[in-house]
C-alpha cells in the first residue's frame, strides 16, 4: 500500500461521465524479481523488540499541541474517545477445505493493469478498475454480468486514485473514490449525484474493522498522514467522521487495527519496520523488522495473528511476537495478504501469477502451502476478496481478468 502525494483543491466540482469508449492497452509489466540471497546468508525473521523505541521528532509541518502526543514514529494530532468503541464482533465462521477450491468463473475485463477490486458489503456487486483503462466497472456477482462502467472525472490512466465500496449496508452499491482533491461517494449507475465525504487530500483507502482509513504523503520527503474515519450518516446523508489522525516521519506502507480499535499496527518505509502500538496506553508494545518489499498487513479475524506480505510471507503471534511463521515459496513479491474468514489460513497474491493459501500457524516455524490458484502465466495478481463464509474468493490480475474461485 503506497502513499501518494496529494493536492488540496477546495471547491472542485467532480462528476461521473458515462460511456463505452475503451482506452488503448499497454503491455502488463511484471515487477522485477529481487536478487536472490546468497546461500550462506539466508536470514530468518528477526525477533521482535518488546520495548518502546525512541520517539520520532516532531514534524515541521504541524507543531505538537498540548493535546497531541508522540508514540513511536507517530505524532498523534487527533484521537477521539469514540475510537475505542470498537467494531461489533464478527460471527464465527467454519473452516473451509481450501484444497478443494477450483475455478468457478472468469470475468474478461479486457484491459491490463487490473489492480483494483472490491466486494460490496451485501456481496451482490463487484467493482474492478484497470489503471490502463481508467474506468470504474461494476459487476453482478450472481450472473457475472457487467452492470455499469463509468469514466470518473479526476481519475486518468495510471493516475492517482482508489475505489472501494461504501462499507455500510445502507446504500451498499455506492463507491468511495479517493483522489488528490478529496474523497467522494459515487453512484456508478448515474442515477444519483456524487457526494463529498471530505476535501482533505486522499491517497490509499482501506476498510478495517468498520473504519475507513486514508493514507497520504506529507511534504516532499517520506512523511505521511494516516486518518481513520467512522462511516455513518448525518440527517440521512453519508459522512466520514474523523476519529484518529497521525503523522508519520516515514511512509506508512500499510496499517491494521485491532477489533476493539485500541491497538494499531503500522509498517513503515524506508526503515522496513513494524510497530505495534497501544493507542489507549500511548505506548509501543513491540516492534520488529518486516520482509523486504513489504506492501500489505492483515489481522486475523480472531485478533491473534498478524500477516505480513513482502518478499516473503510472515505470520506473527501478537501475544508473543517472537513466534513467527514464514513461507518463502514465491517467485516474485507479494501484493496483498488476507486471512481467511475462519482465521485458519492466509492467502497471498503475488506478481508471479498465483494466489496461494498457506497455514496460519506453524509449530516448526515454516508455514505449509495448502492450495495454489492460478491466473494466466506470470501476470501480476493484485487485489482479492473473500465472501464472509470463506467459500469463495475473487481476484484480479494483469491477465485482464477477474477470476472466481471456490467450492
């Protein structure tokens, strides 16, 4: 998850234009493989330091106020007490025999750099966005039929921007659009107008334990800003209410939040370190090194394990962060990691054409491969989403398709 430098444009009117014109396709590049380590210098995961590191110095762009505080590499400027209300507990999910997963369907989008995908909260809609086409596409999950496609003003080919479904069951088919000038709520069908959810510069969006997170670059260096919002309604109108705002001295590559919203995990670049922070106690509980090229974090639904995806996959026991399971069987870097809804396995998409399922725990320290799902050749596999029961997974790839796997 990479931060993007945004601009603050107030009063910019953005609309959604509909049409069927297709953009010219460009070849899908495969990310360069990292140089393999020398046989004599294979490095195991470094043990976590269960202590508070030195605090980061205040940034010059926003001075620390009496109500602000510093914890680890983060300067906390807003922390609403309502943050700790937490999210409703997720219902228990029975484990699924992932070894029996097979290809159930293929949506031929027809454009390369198909890197964005999301599943609506009611699981009836799927959105897909190709960076080379620069159009928002929405499909019906039951029939796999294309329902709408839209050119979004402010989003161009290979430009900054991200799309996710509104995470609440009311208006579940509206789509959040994060762009340099702010966050909007769109109606892909064109039957409703766009709503402004915020005019702050937007970058990378993520929904975790009921909250919407927005990560943006800050200034000219590697500094970044992470803001967490509570999605809701005011007088029937959707809104994002800010609950937490932090400035990091480094780029926030990704983040995760505990189910009760009291603890925050962050991975930084270029230090390539992870901090696990207790926001209520205002202290770092532990920190550890991340794999090279780490791009994705995920917390298991039961809140006990942290998955870290980069050059390799690691699973950290939160209660004992020195206990780390590792899987290294990738031919290129990981794009995204997600625990299965039952917490018994971790799935990782990678830039080698595969979506792999591995065991979530490993007494020996080595995670076990349980299933490999394939797109075409070695085309990059990007975002993927599980259904709530874990019996189906949707993934998008540089092979210009969305694939549906399951039982």
